C-alpha cells in the first residue's frame, strides 16, 4: 500500500519527496527538512515492525487457544453454577 507522504525515487534516481500532494527534490531541501524526512522514514519503519510483531502475537495467541481447546476436550469441566 503506497503512502503519499513518503519519499520516492524517480526514474532518474533523483530522490523526490511526495508530501500532501506535492513533489519536492530532496537534494535541494534544507538540512533540517531532510532530517524530518529521515525521522518520518524511521517512524514508519518502526510502526511497520511493531504491526508485524502484533500480527505474529495474534497468530500465536490463536494457535495457543486452539491447543488449549484441544487439550481441554478430555477434561471434565466444573459444573455450571446456578
């Protein structure tokens, strides 16, 4: 899924920033703006890494729930309270 607020590289290999519907030549931007772009790239990478971790944990939890259900089939539960 593409994010319009991410730097892209054009066919001529000049780094281009696409942000809020506008395009900018990264090489011509002031250093403080370049640092902001790098910060956003880092934040995006961290978010992606944590999203992947959450997906893995969710799959693991589902697997453990299936295993628990399977193992409990042979054990009699306590009677329902009334």
